[in-house]
C-alpha cells in the first residue's frame, strides 16, 4: 500500500565530535565586547543575512509578487467569504438562486 502514503527520507543530522561549545560561546562574547568598545571593526553579518533577500530583489517578477502578496490574500479572503455566503444561503433557503 505504498501508493497512498509516501515516507519522507530521514533528515541529515551531523553532530560534531571535537567541538568545545563553551569556548566558542566565550569567544563570541569576547568579540562582541571588543566590538562594543571599538577595538574590532563592526561585524558585517553572517553569510545568510547578507544574501537573504538578494535573489528576490534582483528579479522583477519576484519583486512584484512580494509587493502584491497582501492584495492576493485579500482577494482570496473575499472569494472564501462569498462561497461561505452562498453555502449559508443554500442551507437556510434550500435553493441556490437569490
């Protein structure tokens, strides 16, 4: 019966063996304190933060989609509201015509 339920593959999970999490945390705290004091240059951000919106901003159709996302949500809500009104009318009157 494999047609109805497809099992998802196991997710990859890699755990480091030789990592000192306490030392890394202390280094982050020290670097943050040094940046606050002005001893180190300000951090530019992680790789993920730098590229997060780069692809969307470089394509026109994705920009347009991002700008119109609120409009589409409103439009979908109105359609569902009309469907609910028609169903309610049918349940109360027993006919589809107004």
